[in-house]
C-alpha cells in the first residue's frame, strides 16, 4: 500500500539538512556564494562518507544568510512535510548557522522561522549545538536556547561528529538547557558504539537519543533502554545512505523494537539521503512486513516522546 496519506510524526529532522539542493543553489546564485563543488551533475548533493557529508552540509548553510532565507526554508520544509502527511514534526535548528550564536540575531531568525505556516502541520524547534564546534560554542548555543525557550523552542540537542570530545564535555550546556525547562536529546550511537550511548545517557541526562542504533551491540544497554523507556530517534534511510549499515535488512531497528526499546522513525536530512517519510514507511513494510498496526504504534510512541506540551499532543491524538 502507499503510505503517503497515512498520518505521520517525525522527531528527528535537521532544518538545514532538509534544504532542497535546488533551493540552496538558487540562494547561492542570488548572493554570489561559490559552493558549486557540493553538487553532482544531476544537481544532487555530492559527498562520500560522513566526514564529507558534514563538510557539504556546512557549505550549503553558507547560502542561508538571513532570517528571510530561513523563513523560506522553513516554509518549503513545512510544504514537504504536508505532502507526506507529517502532521507533527520537531526540527533541529542551529544558532551557529543563524547569526553565529548572537542572541539578538538568533531571536530574529527564530521569529522568521515561526512566520512560516502550512495548515495541518505543527512544527516545533529543538535548538542544537554541534559537537565538533566544541563545548564553548555549545554553551553559547545553550544560552540562545535557554533565552528563547517557550512554545516553539521545546528542546535542546546535539548533532555533529560523535567522535569529537567526550559527551561529558557538553554537560554544562545540557544543564543550562535543562534548567531553562527544555527537553533534551543528543545524537549518539550513530557512529559511536554502545559506550557512546551510555556516556550520553549518564553525562547529559537526555530523554531521547538521536539514532542510538549501535545500542544493539550491548544487551545490557538494550535492556536498560527497554526498562527506562528512553526513546530512540531512528533514521534508517540516513544510516543506509551514510553507510552505517549496508542495507535495511541488516539494520537493527526491528530487533531493537522487538526487544522492547521505544523506537521512532525519521528522515534526518531527507534530500541528502534521497528519502522522505513515505519512503521510510514503504521500506519498513517491504523488509520487515510492518503494517497499519505497527505504524499506529510508531506514531503513538513518537507522540508520547514529543517535546511539545500536553494540549498540542491532545489536539493530535
Ligand atoms: N547533522 C546533520 N545530520 C547529522 C547526522 N546524521 N549525524 C550527526 N550530525 C548531523
Ligand atoms: Zn541527525
């Protein structure tokens, strides 16, 4: 069956990572920014491996230079979400790419993003620091998050290169965000092993984990996740495109779920990985035989783990 019209909830979506290459190319031309090397002959993003992916990702953000650019980007992301009947999404937004973590500028960018609107889609923001930019910048990012916590900014997170520094180096930033009332998630167990997931849980005291798939290598960790109900934001298409796993057949999402771990499904950076939420559902049906009941359960887990308030959840239930 086609899953396009089935309602969906997406918890792990990087705003800049959702920028269509044609949109970025157009902006770069408008502003005479030279980022031509990041596209292949067909106009898609061109990279090989995770290191290059991060470089291309950051190069693409150079075309995004003003609050208006981010408003247009958010509008197009909302339209794409609506096309796949994603009724609720949380998006990672990075003050690093929105005025260089200056609080005044950040407020303007944030205001612009919130001007974007598409009927039937609720979008919330998770302010995100970038691990390989280091703990000092993460602290400045957390300050931006703390100062703008509220109805739209509901969480704080961390993405970037998982091998850059120790999780504990970022504890201060996460503590600051927690004290401001923000809900917490961090990428871990995408490139790092089970120990990276343990460190993230223990040192950052997060309640969701971005990816987390390498937890499968440690039965004690799988049990811990199942018992505590910590939620994994799994991105199967991303993992396959970046080579974390060679194929969905070898991906641990079904094993994790069957072991009682709360898994959700998202796209991470859809145009980079040539995916969308409909395709993610289609592939899970094809490989693991997931059907209507499984996807309803997936939605229920995601809605429960969403960082928005109870009223928003009630309206979506
Ligand atoms: N930023 C955008 N996509 C990412 C990913 N898959 N892992 C870590 N950081 C990211
Ligand atoms: Zn991610």
